[in-house]
C-alpha cells in the first residue's frame, strides 16, 4: 500500500493517520515569508552546500553567506518557522506535544530538478530518511515542510511503498553492524553519539533503496505536488519519498520516542526488529 496525502480537516485522528504512513497536508496560509524576508529567497544566501541550517536550541545558523541585517533576517525567519512548526505539530497531534524533541531547521533555496549529486545524496530517488551523523536510537523522524516559493511554483514529490514493504524487500540485504562499531564511530567523531544497530540498518536501507535503479522505477509510487504556501508533515523515516522539483522550502525536524506513538508496532524500529529477529537498540 502506498501512502496518501490527507488534507488536515479531513481527519480527526491526525497522529494515527501519520503513523499509518500518510502525509498530512495543510492548505496555503500556514507560514508566510514576510516582505522584509523576500530578499532571502535566493540561492546566494548559501555559503556552500544545499541548505542553510538552524539550531533552535542555540540560535546558531550554519551554511549561510549572509552578514549584518540580512543574516539577522534569516535567523529571524528560521526561528519563527521553527516555533510555528512546533505549534503546528502540537495542535495537530496534541498527544505528541509533551514528547517531541525539536531538532534542526533547514532552508533549501536551491532548485532540486537538475541538481548534480552522488546517488547517495540524490533525494530525487525514493528513500527513507536516516541520519549519518546524528543517531536517533530508534526515535521517529517527524518533519514539517513548508513550500515558500515566491514565484508560486509547487514542490513536486513522489511517494512510494510503505515501510512494511520496503523492509520486507530489503531486509535480506541488510547486515548487522559489528559489535562495538557504533562506539568507534562516535570515538572518531564521525557520529555525535554511538550509532545503534537500528541507525546502522536504517542507513543501509536508505542506500539500498537509492542505489537500486530497478526498484526506483518499478516500486509503487504516486506523484504529488505541494502548492506554494502550503505545508505538510510526515514521518520521513517510514514514508518512502523523493523530491523531484521545487525551490525554496523550509523544514523542521522533530524526534519522537516510539513509546509516544499510539501504535508503536508501526514504527520502523519494531518492524525492523521483527524482520531481523532481534532487538536493535
Ligand atoms: C527529502 O527529505 O528527501 C527532501 C525533501 C525536500 O527537500 O522536499
Ligand atoms: Fe528525505
């Protein structure tokens, strides 16, 4: 079964819908770029890479080439978006509110279509999200996206197989990491904390999906367009997705403990543990 894009307002059970693998869609109007912020919609805000990042805990902005008033405007927009995304999740899924851990915020000012990248970093290929440097230890990755394109252009995604299907298909190709490997990675500062077996397997899954061209073409998938001004939220660790085109997007990452879910059995952690036949945390 592939995921569906469900309009908020059409569902009274938002968390259950998210946990089943749906994308919850919010009509345009959720977040607006203010008049003083219009100048920020340019790829020239970047110093390098494809995103500006923001740490809501410290107020630190990374990857920006701006200074002075424009740098302050960028920080202000990222902070405002981050706060609004938090409020958005809390009012849409009140049962998650007390358990959400707010992660990084990002601003993505580069057109996706035609962007050169290695297959591993190519987000136009279907994948689930997994973090190489910041292990999640089984926690869910819940992301809020807002398309802030000032020219009114949509952000186009493909949405693919459920995590059950992805897991079943790729589990035979997954290799348990060597005991102690996760601790070595953190000692070498490749990861911020030790990488759990779960994190290692999720990274493998991400890679196996992206490198498999036949899977990319034959997996069940639906194209969808998120109009300029709209927002959506989705568990990107479980919903197979690919971003095909679009420019100027804000994104907020949240981590959610599996025990805060209404249906923990639907978490990638529990699904992978069943498939691998052992605990992964
Ligand atoms: C991704 O998480 O794969 C990219 C989503 C996007 O930038 O639209
Ligand atoms: Fe992704």
